[in-house]
C-alpha cells in the first residue's frame, strides 16, 4: 500500500487525480484518509491457510468484489489503473 501512496503522491504533484479501491476499516482505508485520497469500498474476505468456515464464503466475496470494482471503474472511467 505504501508504494501505491508514494506513486499517487507523485502523480498528484504532477496534476493528476488519484483514487483507490479497497476494503473498509482496513489499512488502505486509514492510509487513504490520512493522505486525503478518495477510496471506494469493496467487500474482501480474508483467505485462511487452514480450514475455516469463512473460507467457504471466499468465492462469493471474490466474485462480488470483482463486479463491484468493475462498476466503480465504469463509473469513474480512469485513464490508468495500477494494481
């Protein structure tokens, strides 16, 4: 996340607008708010290495997050996307 913020800061200094997509109440949420960057939220499920019932929801959250991110990108129409 820190390299993305450094890149966003450089782009901002050159007159570009930057925004982020991430999980609410997360590190990216806190860092974007501290740096005054807009952030759109998607629901992300942590994938556990050992068996967890929460892992059963992972495919659902992954598909949902992809669709939500796609909707955000269609609405915002960015000139570039950096992952």
